[in-house]
C-alpha cells in the first residue's frame, strides 16, 4: 500500500498532552495507513507518540516527523515482553492516555496500564461477524469474547471504524460504555495525487480489472476468478485481471485461473504500488467475506473508479447498493462489473482525514477534560 502524502500539519503547543499509540504491526498495511493519516493530519491539543515494532511503519513515521518508540511488541514478542515494552514506554513518555490498535495491543495495553492512572482508549479496526473467519473453534471464539469483555471494562473510550464494526462489538462483547464510530478518513485530492495521471489502455485492450487483496480464502479471490470468467465471456475486447497481493492460496488460485480458461489474461504480480495499480485499472473488484472500513474501497471511490464489492461489514457504508453483490453469485457479480464499467462515474462524499482526527481529538478531550 502506498503511504499517503501529508496535509498541512498542526503544530502541537507546549500545553499539549500526549497520546501513546500502541500498534503491534511493523509492515505498512491498513492499520498502519490509519496511523500515518492521523500522524500527518495531527491531533489538535495532543502530541502523538507511536510505539510499534521496527519496520516500514516506524520508518514512515520518522520521515514525517512523528516521535516513534520501537521495541518488542506483538504476537512474535509474546504477551509478557509486550507488556514490559508498553510499561517502559509509559514511564518514558508519561502520556495522558494509551491508545491500543488491534486486539493484541488492546489486551496488552489493558494489562500494562493497571495501576498507572492512565486513561485507556481502543480503536477496533477488524472484527468479523462470523467467528469462523478468525477463530478455529467455537470454544476459542467464546474465550476471546470473554477476554474482550473483561478488558473493555477498564477502557475509558471505545472507538470503531464503521457502524458495522460497532454493531458486532456490541453483539459479541457487550461493552458497558458507548462505542463511538469514527470512519477512516480519505482526501480525494491526496488520492488522485498519489494515483497520478490515468494510464490509458491499448486500442485493442479490453477492460482492466484490479484486485488488491491478500491471497487467502476470506478475500474471495476464487469467487472473483469465477465472476471474471463470466465477465470475459460477455465483453469485448477480451478483458484482463490483475490480482495484486501475496498469500497462502497463490498456487491454488493460479491453477483455478487455468481451469476457468482465463490464465492468459490473469496476472499475479505480488505486492504492487496501489496508486500505480489503480492508475492502470478500469474497475476495482473486492469480494471479501468481511471488511470493516476498507481503504481500497475508499481510495477507489475517491478516485471515482468503478467498484464492485460484497455487501458485508462496512462496505454498505462506503458503496452504493447497486455496486454490492454476493460473491457466490458469479453471474450477478459479472453483471455488476459490466454495469459499472459502462455506466457513468459515481460521485463520492466522505469524511476527510482532518475531520477524522478532529473527531478523535474531541473524544480525547471528553475523557481527559
């Protein structure tokens, strides 16, 4: 994923309080994109310090001038080491609040802040309604839900990135506090600047379809291939499909493309620059079994690219109903793809990055008056 460019940064005053963000991922993906967007836009009245493992996220934050602390944090480090790392950062930074991102950090932060008097904040970025997506057994799912109910009792501010995420949290974890929904922000000018000038197709080239997803079952790539095969039979010239990403199902998906007779027009380039990929695409298709507040969909819509997606999670909050089709209906997906590439561009209005950070700041001020 391409790091976003910065809006005009805010300057923290000497009276600013500090928010310590605990982010247990080093690579640059969806949650890291959220962190960088907030760091660039700034939190009014608050200084942001990010604790994360060493990696692409830390490097990007340093480049934009955000204070970063790195250390043993995340599943690879283990809970005990992660708790020690967070406690050490609290002692060094003396924040007014600690803000965890992703469930691993949420649990670690709940343990690390015991007895500190520091306010505890959480943002939920990813929770599926179907337990089977993330948990191997019903017993494991129930244990995880109990753990989250307990840690939320100590949480002073609960944020979610979509209304759908909020509803699932309420159903599974039954928090005692209100959940505040603040969608991921996006700026069309920034997205179009990052994508750059659209790359025209060749005169004899058909529609260029793009998928930006991990190559795993929950992302619906096998279903996309089935729908694309139907699409290819009904449009001319012959279209192409770029499936960008890596994952455990690469070999199976390559084989499936061959079985469907579309291997000659389907490519698997691995990780790509998302802006460059969108510049060379005529249609983005995302058939995940679950999404919360997808940056791929936000960017594609901000760039006024045609998009087809599944009616799951936060997608209906981003997408028009006409663009939402169940993944297990390849003919319907193909029909929606044809409709989108031949129809007019759809305008898009959404929360900006600065509006997003203003709302976060307001919630911070409410719990730390």
